[in-house]
C-alpha cells in the first residue's frame, strides 16, 4: 500500500463492511423468509438461482471471522442486522436466537477492541411484509420503526454507530424501476412510493433510536458519477436527470427536506397523497453521513423513451469484473459536493468502496495487486478531499470477504478474504495483508 494510517488525521476511522444476507447463512438460527429468497427462486432473476441460505456460513463461523477482522487492524466493522432474523414475520413474535446472534457479534467486536457500526436494513425485506406491499405500503415506516426498537433495544447500548437503510437508491429505484433486485418490479408508481416510504422509514428509525437515548446515527447513500456522453445539450440534460434521481433525491430529502425538481418531474404524479407533509420526519437530524462509491456511468439522451429518457453506457477506462469503470476522481468530487451542498460540518464516512475481481488461490496465495492499486487510488482521492477541507472521518472497504453478490450469485468476488464456497475456508488475500500492514504503520 502507498498509504499508511499516519497519513490521515488523528482519529480517522478505518473499517471494513459486510451485510447480513450476503454472509450469515439465512437458513440458520430461525430466520424468516425474505423477498430475496422469493426473488432468487424465480427463474432468470439470479445466476444459477443462488440465494443466501448458506452465504459464507458466518452464523456458524462468527468467532473465526471476528478474529480475521481483528487481524486486519481496523477500527470499526460495519455489519447489518437482518429484519427477518429478528422478526421472522416482520412483525409480532421475536426470534430470540436472532437477537442472541447480534449480541454475540457486538460483544465479540468489543472484546477485540473494534467499534460495532450497525446498519439496520441491507435489502432483505421479510416476505410476510412484502406480501403486504413492502416499501410501497406507507405502513412500512412504522413496521421498520418497530423492528428498530426491537433490535436496538437489545444491542443499541453497545453499538458505536447506526444507519437505518443501506443505499436507498438500490432499495427503491434498482428494485422497483429497473427490476434488477428484489422485489423485481418495473413500475414507476411502485418506484415513487417505495422511494418516498424508504425516506419516511429512515426518519422514523432515527426518531425511534433517539427515543432510546442513542446517538452517532447517520444516513448511508450510494452514488454513481453521471458523465454526459457528449457535449450535446440533450446529453447534458439527461446526465442531470440521472444525477437527480440517483445522487440527489435521497440527500435532498434527508438534508434539505425536499426532492430535486428534475426527479419530481417524473415521480411526482406517482407519489402518495400528502408526501410533502412527511419531510419533518424524513429530515430528522443525523450525526454523520455515509457515502458508498464504486464507479461512473456515461449518460445519453433517449428521445424516444418515456421519462427519465436516458440510456447508460460504459466508457473506455479500466474496469472491475463487474464491468464498472475505475474512476477515483469522482470519489473526491462526491465528498466535496456532499460537504458543500448538503452536510456542511457533519462528519462524512466513505462507508463502502472496493472492487470485484476473479481472484483465485494459486499455491496457497491469492494475489490481488489490482485491488491494492484500487484502494491506493481511492485513498488518494480521499486524502485530496481532506486537503480541500472535507470533514472526512473514516473509510470502510467493501468487503471483508467474498460473498453473495445478489442477482450475480456467488460469481463476483469483492473480498479482502477469499472464500471457498464449497468448504467455506477463508484465505486472506494479499490486499488483506497489505492493508493490515498499512494500518499498523
């Protein structure tokens, strides 16, 4: 690694991240069914119809994985709680084994001197609530608030930070408009309602946690840099629409109490009645903001299509195995924009950043110089943002280990640790060792 811990401000937090459904093994411990189980069981949705039933067997290998996190030398571990593990039907009866698991996880982190950074929801809606409309149903905000109180009533006294919903764009747009993630809808009315109710659930959860006396609560949004495919005015306008939907909608709701006009021009006719009255809840103050960043996209106007009237393409930069362009400068640009336009002096964390690659074990070693280079370049961008005055307080690598990559099954490997999905053997990659050395420096 080109960077070391001492290159960053005192107190800067380095971390690593995972999510519950991707690693835990959802068939274990009495967890209920999720809409991802249903989505994966539908032919054509997921590579080889793979699901998170086994994940990385983290549920049964918790202590081993906690030792690997400790060996990395990070300050914090960002994990998510599974709604259906805690409340198998989404409401009502509590699965005590689920709460016990998160007790063990949090206590195990603290015993190793690692700060537990929790996310309440990373995409696995209980099927029983999906049957009632899921994110399309306004009641979801209260259901989510109740779940928040149950799980944080158990571990909220010991977690270091909490964010309610990981990547609202994926939960709302990707899942209800593009249809690439569960519940797999392609419906603009469903999309508008889901996006708004996600925001309402976010604010409700923040209020419930404040009621429990909790602090260090934040919001985690994902961002994708929108580059016009040409200088043509129509392509510039298409990129602005993409930016409004992807990057500005959720930040605007949380930090400005409004949605951008370029997004409303297509979504407003489909928003639920009285949506304007919900911003007092949606914009409940938070203590920090999280930014997940991976790539950029080229945006073209599509005059023959309905709103939002754009197409995407990939440029000629080097790419990860996801086909995503590697464009570190946008991380710096997003950090500067967030501070200047939305969050001001609030601490900002890069809550996810990393790359997928077809990593293999050769002679007992997983060589991934590509990932080391990726991390170096993005950490350089983070340092540039700090030098420009951005109150960047931490950086989390996605991901601790190779895992279930949603609709792409177990094909894409983002981890610092290689996982054999037949035996579940863990093998730290060279990037793991390089980062550990950098954090000791």
